[in-house]
């Protein structure tokens, strides 16, 4: 009994002493290179923040909608690939390449794993007339934040006062 009487308070003190070290090891920062690099991303949908359904880009024009969906299903369209450098305190970055329908995209990217800030600097060549392709390019040009992991990437952008996002999946 004597031993138990002294052991229990010592164990409690030891636990309290170790708790800050255990909790201090937690890291809410994203592994930016794992999220962005090593795959080609394919657009899945465009939605408004807080929603995961397609925004209506086409109004009542069912033909335009069907044409956009066919173009989206076409291999090599609506893609984005990131090549990265080693992560630094400011995040990670590198070069990017992509494709709308007829527009080729090149540029650089920078992402901060803690704040999830995303900066894309793009150069484009070509011209797209499709409604979805125009919205895709506009979203990339106005990107300011990301969310996701190695299986889902969401690139947030402003369209007027509304925040929207481009939803991506790894291209298979």
C-alpha cells in the first residue's frame, strides 16, 4: 500500500509533464508536395463554396451543357500538373502545365501548407470558346486558396463576390 500511495502521484506528475511535448508534436500543416505533385489532376466539377454540385454555367442551353461534358470526358482536356521543389518554411512551389480544351497552360505555383494560400502565375496559348473551358481558365487565373489531399484537390477562386472552386481528381 505504501508504494502505491507514492507511485500514483508520481505517475500523474510524469503524465502532466509529458503532455505538452506530446501535443506540441501535432502539425496542422499540409504536405504540399504530396498533395500537388506526382500526378496529373483532372477537373471533376466546378461548384460554389460550401456546395459540391455543379454550378449552372449553361442556363437552359442543354446542347452547350452536353458539349461541355463531352469535352470534359475527352482525354487530355481540363488537366493540371504540378512539378515541385523541396518544401521551405514558406511552403512549396514549382512549375505547372495544363490544358483546357484548346488552351495550353504553363506557369508557376506556390502553396503554403499552413494557411493554404495558393498563388498561380499562368501563361496561356490558344483560345477556348466552350463555356466550361472559359470557367476553368478563369478559375485558375483567379485562384487564391486550396484544400484537399493526394486524392482530391480544390482550387478556390473569386467570381465577383462569390467564392467558387475547381474540384480535381487524379487523372487515371
